[in-house]
């Protein structure tokens, strides 16, 4: 049986499972992804004519996708690892229609590439299902949203608590009172957000087999890392430069700093802890699902 993946590097479930596939087993109209361990996975559509197997995808000279990418036909890398996304019949278009759509977009010059709103996954999903969506962007968007909300709410709440009776911009005391950042509040906000996402990811599961326990272990470790990374980023991002003035140096810079470093810390720590989860997963699985003794 071929290897099947049900979750990404952070333990977050894929919308559809993926099975590892050899080049000889590919079919026209397949939606496949090329495994990229440290970056986003590259999505493409398979076009097969007789014995020739090609891919239609976003590409430019500097790499699989990026600024200046266009939709084009290219050969598959025999040394790369590919996974085929497993769809139910009612979820996708016919293979002929998938290839037809891919070729039409390619012949029209491709839509303008945008890493957020029109990337390789948008293209492949549009061809395969008729819906231009990208699931890989969900994690970075949620990290940004969580960091921004946690940072801003912490500043606002702390402002209301420590200086509600003062003027909004007291020049002499601003950096001591008006722009204080409460790390504990930010941690609480970030933790609630991450716990909600964790619950949302796996609340609908009806059974827990060995593979599911492994990815949940990885996901829980990534969630812990996410909170740790947020705290580190918030701590070092809270920079105040009083000489820049009360508004910019006292509010704008600290808020932007905590958001930016919160995102970086979240992403890095989430990745590191997810790798730790991958190491712990076999032990956790063996503990929760001990092998059945033979009769």
C-alpha cells in the first residue's frame, strides 16, 4: 500500500488525503503536489499523452513558483517525491475537463500570479474542482491574525487598566503608562486562539487510528510551540523609542514589533515543536494504542 498523508508539517489535517505516487502511475487530470519540506508544497496538474507525462503548473526561472511565474507545461522531476490528492468522484471534474481547463489557462497566458490570492494551489484546485482556493495559506494567515489580535488587545486592555483617567498622549509619562504591553494578557489571548484552532482541526473525527494519533501528537506539540514562539516574539518585539514621539515611538512601533516578531516566533517554534512531536508520536501511539496480543 502506498504512503498516505493526512496532515501537513504542523499536524493540521489536509482537506483531502494524499497518496505517494510513482511517475508511471500518474493519470491525465491528476492533481499532484511536489513535496517541499521547508516551504510550501508545489501543486500541479498532470497531462499525459501516450507515454509522455508532463505537468501544467506555475513556474519561473528562479523556481517552481514566485513573482513573475506563468502557467506552462514542463517535465516531471524523476528524483522528486510526488503525492496525488485523493478526491471523491462528486468533488472533482472529469479528467478531460481538468486537462482542458489547465490548457485553456496556459494558452491564455495564465492569470496574474499572486502568492496570496492566485498561486499554484489556486490554479490546480480551479482546474480540478472548479474552485480557486488555497489551503496552504490558512496557517500563515491564522498566525498573522492571532499575533495581531493578541498584540493589539493586550495594548488596548493594558491602556484601559493603567491609564483610563489620563489623557491619551501625555508626553512626559507616555512610555511609562500609555504604551505598556502586558505579556500575560497577550499569552492568554494567543493561547485561547491556538486552543480553538486545535479543537477545530480535530473535533469532527469519529475514529482514532494509529496515523491519526501520530498527527494529533504532532499538532499538539506544534500548538505548544506556537504559544512559546508567540511569547518570545512578543517579549522582544515590544520596542519603545521615545525620541520618535509619543504616537510612533510609544504605540505604533511596539504594536508592529510585537505583531512581526510574534509571527516569526510562532512560525519557527511551531515548526521546531512539530518535529519534536514527530519524534514523540511513536511512543504516544504505542501508549494509547498498544498492539493487540495475538490469540
